[in-house]
C-alpha cells in the first residue's frame, strides 16, 4: 500500500543512510521498524493489539477530498505547527 507520512528530517536522513548502507529501500527500512515496534507492543500486551475506537458521524467535512493525499494533509495540518501535530 502506498501512503504519505510526515517524518522528522533528521530521522529521515538516518533512515536514508541506513538504506544506502544496507542496499535496501527506505520503505523496507521503515516497514521493518514498524513491524518490530508492533511485535514489541504485542509482547507487552500479551496478544493482539486492541481494536481502534470508532466514532459515529455524518461523514467527511465539506470540501475534504479523500482522493488526494496532499489535500487531506493540507486540511489536517491547517493552522497547526509541526510540534502540535506530534
């Protein structure tokens, strides 16, 4: 699956360097890190992770385009500093 994430510049440089040294892609390095993190969480909780909560609602906000990653990012980041988004 293809997705867009925001990542700290220094962390991205470290991942890029590791990918170059190991002959792997940046995506492969990130996937492995996420898999290891999820595995540790499962070990700590003693099983599968609990389901994420869902909330009822009336759908997306007016003007939100779910087919555009850039448009979604702009809506989500509107008026927020990067530190506020962490």
